[in-house]
C-alpha cells in the first residue's frame, strides 16, 4: 500500500513539476525533488528513469547540484519567489504578515545568491594507505 501511495504521489508531483515549466506560478524544482524522493522510496525503475531524464538533468542536476544557473534563470527564480510571497500580502493585508514574508523573501534572496555564487569544492582525496 505504501509503495502504491509513493508511486501515486511521485506521479502527481511530476505532473505538477512539468506544468511548472510552462506556468511560472508553480515551482518546478521542488516538485521534481519531491518526485525523486517518492520514486526513490517506491520504484527503482521509475527513479532511475527520472534521474536520467532531461527534465531532471536540466532543472535539478544542472541548476541546483552543479550550480549552473543562468542569470535569466536567477531572474525567473527570484521573480517567482516574489510573486509567491506577494500573493498573501495582497490578499490578506496584515502588516505583521507582510513584514514577516518580506524578511523571509530577503533571506531567500541573500541565501540563494550566496549558494549559487559559492565555488564548488573539490572532493577530498583519500589518504594513501
């Protein structure tokens, strides 16, 4: 039962992630990370097919793990984050919530820029035995 649930959730998150490629309001990357998580826990076949796919290679492997995100990719990322954080501020109009979301957005902005600007560290060499 657990395996069927994970496969189903993986299919759902894969579908939402793929929609996110075309709809800027849906975050592709997080849905693809969830897809990998669910399929890794349920089906070796689906997980292997997914991590070998061009979707995974482009949106997860290259941009997140290898930090090869283009300036346009950064603009898309931060504008999507801005829209996601701005929607509740416009709808609710609560100064405390708006201030909190603004602070969280700024933390994301600084943190992600630091992450993407950090140089990749070479793996440690094993000592000769």
